[in-house]
């Protein structure tokens, strides 16, 4: 048996074991488990240093999950954009392809907790329906293979999906979304990587939320994927008590680059039922972006987005760097708060012509100086 399968067999998943391990009320844990599965790999549990720390809060059940009137079961309205059970088709040229109901560990803030962990809702029998849908929609050029976690499938089952997608002529890009390199890095084996590299252009978006998750084991897994030519991006969820600190987030994005992962998105946590205790205010995300941009490499700066409730798609958010715009100038501030002025392209009234039919020429130096005095 592979090491990753042994890790899964040893995972904490029974309410009694979880309650004993973390000093929780067992009845409370049972009630939470009835609505959303609990699983914590031994590897990830070993990263918890203290009760309530950044690793703990992501994965250990909390009584606050039972709160009523605290979010929506399908906040992104995915089910309304699902023409067949395994497909979410929201954007014009790409689809989300749900191929596995299982995850190595279950994030307590999961957007798809209404489905994840439930084999009746994300089931292998729907995979061929999804492939047929993609075949019959030539506008689809980009497929995001997700779930659950696709890397929870066997190499053979995953290859069937990738090979089938690569055989569809209009599918140009295949992406895999996975938290396995974080929760279960032992799953990233040389045979798996050898198989994946056959299906380029193949991309992978991983999910790390805190610098303590980037360990020697996860670094090995990420570097193995990168060595296979798979571009890696990271999707972080902004979470209270986990990474809602500008310095923690800066450390995370810098560590990601050191293991060849490009910070891609910071997500404002979705409005999911039972996750209010983990959500932050939107202003916190803007504060964090300001603390990253300019203070470290541009490669390390992700895009802050809100996946709009109701199915509006991802909307990027930026701090207000532009102070004003008019016909003559743009007034901006930089990452330090210093203000700068950029002259606009001159309007036709600022050009002069020598003779009829002659091409306009730019204003003279004196005229430009006059413009700058206006600025």
C-alpha cells in the first residue's frame, strides 16, 4: 500500500476520535458530521501547534458551524449553472468539471459542502455525462477538473478523464484544482507525475492558506509537479484567525514563490452556511493587498476577488490607487502613499497645425510646460 493511502486510512474522521483528540464535545461533533464530513490526515493534524491556531481553525469542527441564518447552501448558485450533474458552465469558454466527491481533508469553509463528501451528488457515473457535454459544446476551450479533489482518484481513473479531455479537439487547456499537495503531499508520486505530463498543456491550481503549510513534504510535492512542466498557481481563501494578517499573507506568498508556485487568487470567503466565524470584512483583503503590492515582488501579488453571490462570477478588487482622472491628468498614489501625476494624451485642441493638410505635431516644450503648470 502506498504511503498516501496509509495516511488516508489513519485519518481522523470518527466524531469520538476527533472529540477526544481536540477536547471537544462529542455530541456537537456528531451533529456537525451529520451535515458535513470531517476528515483530517495524520500529516496535516501534525501541523497543529496549538488549539485554535491557523491550521486548527481550517480543519477542526467548530460549534459555530451549527449557527442558523449564517449563509447559503449554494452561495454561488452553481446548481443553476449545472446542465448535467458533473458540470458547472458559467463562463463562455470554460467549465468546471466535478469528478470526485472526496477530499484528503475537509475544509470547514468549503464552498461546496452541500455536495462534497456525498457520493450521490458527485459520482463517477456522471463523468461520462460531463465528457459528452464538453464534446458537444465547441465553445469550451478550458476545463477545470475539480470536485472534491481530483487527485483522490486513482492514477488510472484520473488518466481516463485527462485522456478523454485531450481527445476533444476544441479543449485547449486542462486545469486541475487540488488541495492534496497541502493536505496529503505523499499522494504526489513519480508515477502520478509521469502520467500527468503526458497531457500538456496541463495546469494545476493548489490551495495553501498559511506559511506553516509549506513544509519539506509539501515542497517536495510541489517541486515534483513543477519539474514535470506543470505551471502551478495558488488559490488562497482569506480566513479570520488564519491569514487575515498582512505579514502572514506576505510571508505566504513569498514562500510560495520559493517552491515555484505563483500566487494567483486571494478569495474573499464565500457566503457559505455555517462559516460566518471564519469570514472577514472585505476591507481586510484590501488592506492585505496594499501590504503586499510594492513591498515585495510583483510575482508574489495575487488578485483579490469576490466570487459574486448568486453566480455573478469572480470580481477583482483593488485598493483605490487612482485618486482622480480628468482630461489633462491622472493623479495616483503609490504603495507608500506618495502622490504622482501622469499627463493624459493631449486632446486635439492641444495640437497645432502649420499648414492645411499637414499632419498635426505634438505641442512645443513651452506648451507642455504650460500643461504641467495646470497639473
